[in-house]
């Protein structure tokens, strides 16, 4: 008789089926453990280090490890006999040997306590989190015709978070949600859209607060934005957690809508790669990628215009620099200046600095829209965008200069964006959710295209940094926010806590302390402030205008440190 019973977390069973893991070898490993052969040759059972709770791993094969805990003296009534005490072996995960420790650290300790205080039978049927497994045959669900499912689900009634039980070929099936589909049959309960949004929220909160990866860590107050419906514009400084919140929000939506398609767009390819990497680290994130497209804006353009020879931003900037030098030379002599510009040249003998015409060319003339007509900006729209007569005269002169001296071959990202926007009647809202990270990096015509790709405004989630100089041409945060409110009625969200820069701030402090030590011969003094910063609470950003540094310093006293950047 086995010395232990086996309880598997349901996600383990799902992973075994979906990833086609070697069920025979897993069953053999479990068999050795339940028979008490923990020292069997090749099993390699050991306790994982660095975790307060006793968590063990056992070797399934060369690559795969079983992650489990044990619960002592659970009582069962044997058939035809008396109660027998047996150990409960709880399997939490099965994964590659390099990931075993990471998986172990994600164990839900509350669930472990439940196993201590609740009877196993009550736990299995009330919470439906674990399932008792018979080692002889790991569960292999049969094909179930969709007609069987449809008979059990009342037409037109949502069954989200409501369990329905059906029987097919002598087996019981528990469905959290029935999906409408045209296919004749579906494979196992996973493809029947096992959805429980409350459990997803619990899982996300657990991951976000226990993750060792600092880029995946969120505080409870930040989690409120993960559950918030769109359209949302989430603002925060560098390191405030905007990207992490956005990815958790995306993950939550994608998990709760197995038929949904989602798009993530960033302007920076580096940020795109980071988003994809972090999303893959979430449980089952890689499996969601076929319907979660994480792209840079340039990649999105190349999908829309696969045959276009796209001129890169760097190349266009270099071409503009050369054209500027030629224009500046001609501006020096009045007779070489075209007639429409001579009146302005008489009172402005110096040509603009290079950044001014570039900002107007890229960010305004090509990047903005006429908000009255929603058409790409023309001369009249550009000139009337400012109010003062002198500003309008300067805009007119800049526009004329751009028309005279700044002509380039090929199409850059804004040329294609303007072309796409002119064809906006053909843009299909093909995504259930559109996520834009650092929206201030995009010009107006670019993010307006992205707004048209979402099926419903509630699927829109934007992040941005209000303290970056968004556009040298004057397109700043307040204007961006106002335009987004007009276009999509976005709701504002703001992050005030900065988590990501703790290490950088600590390094900065340590460098400064070392400099002061040498300056004042204080090398014998320990770095208490640096240690406290690294081990204590994360730093908090303070707006000096609303809270002067002196007041913060008095409030902190000897309980903290204040850093002021001027």
C-alpha cells in the first residue's frame, strides 16, 4: 500500500497535457515518492535552498523536475478497513530543472495552510484547486462535441464565474465559461475556456508581490490599475511601474478572454523586446503570444506596408542635417533667399538653430493632425495652430522654408502613417485590446491610428511620462492628454511611487558618500544610509512645488533620507 497520496495543482495537470510532458516518467517518479523510495537511484530528491517552507524537487528525467511539498498524517478511510494515516504529497509544478527554484518560490503559502487545516476531500470539491491523482493513469480528457457543451449552457446567459457540470462518456466536466465557436469539437477543459476572473486576480497579485524579478514586482496599491477598465491613460515617471502594470493588465484580459486578440505597441524596439521578455515570464505567457502581438511601431508599419522601402528615422535625420546646412548658407545672403521669405529675413538675419526646423518638420508639420478636420496638417492648419500674429508669421516662414529647401526621397514612418491615416476608413478594429507604452514617444497621427485598431474603447490602455519633453515643437503632456480625451474619452491614472530606480539612487548615494569621506577623512564611517535605502522601503518622488524639500526634511527627521535633484 502506498505510504502517501498525491494531490496535484490543476495547472500542473493542464501543463502536462498542453506541453505533452512525459506522463509515464512523471507517474514513475510519483510512484517512487509515494512508496517511500525518496533515495531511489536517479530520483535525486532534495530540498530547495533559499525558501522558508520545505519545498522539494525530484528528478523526472534529465531535463524535467517535479516541485512538491508534503503534508503529514492526513487520515483516509480505506475500503473495507479502518482509518489509515498517510502522507499527502502536494505537486505544485513540473518544469525544466533551471526553473524549479523559481517555480517553488511562487507557491501559494495560503493554499499550503489550507491543506493543513482543511480535510482533503473538502478542499478538492469546495475550492477545485487541487485534484487527487491516480498514478496508474494521469488524466487524458477525450474529445467532446461542442453540441454536448451547448446543451448544458443556457443560450444567451453569461456563465462567467458560474460553474456548470456536464457528463460525457461517463466523465464529469467542470466548465467556468462556454465559448461560442464554429468548430465541431474542442479539446479538454482548457479549450472550454476555463475562466475565473477572481482566481486570475489572486494569481496576478501573488505573482506581482512575490516575484524575484524586480521588473515584475508591484505593490498592492499599484494592482488597482491592473483591474481597472479602459480607456485609461496611466502617467508616471521612469521606474514607476507603468510597463509592468500594463503587461499585467494585458495578461489578465488575455487570460479571461481566450478568444481575444491583443496588440502592444511601443516606439522603441528595445522597450518592445523588454515587454515581450517580461510577458513570457508570466505563467503561460508564451502560450498567449500567438494572439498577443507585441510590436514596435516600425514593425506594425511594415506589416501594413510590406512592400514599402521604409526610410529609417536616423537616415531621415541625417538627410535633414545636410539640407539644413545648405539652407543656412543661403540664408546669409538676402539675394539668395526666395521672395516669400525676404520680409522675414530682413528682421531675422540669423537662420533658426537646427533643432527648431527639425522639431517643426517632424513633430508638427508631418506628425500632427488638424483637429477640426482630422486630416493631416496642411499650411493653414499649421499656421493657425498658434494664436499670436508674430508666432503665425514665424510658422508661415518655417513652413515656406521647409517647402523650399527640405525635400527628401523615399517614405519614412510619418509619410506612411499619414498615408495610412488618409485610408482610415479601411482600418479594421481587429483587436480586443490595444496597449501603447510611452505614448508620448509617438506623434499624433501615429497614436490616432492605434486608437482605430481597438474594437471598443474599454480595450484601450495607454501609458506615458508627463515629465519628459514630449515634443520640442510644443506638443506637451497637457495637450496630449486633452487630445486623447477628445479622441477616446480616456480616464487619467497617476503613479507617484518609484520602485525601479532604488538601485540607481543607492549607487548614486554610495558614490557621493565615498567622495565626502575622502574629502573630510571620514573613511571609518559606515554607509548606513545606503544600507537603509537598499533594504528599506522604495523611494517616493515629491513635487517640490507642492512640498518644499525643507518641509520634507523636517518631516523625515532621522527616519529617512532626502535627495534633491535641481
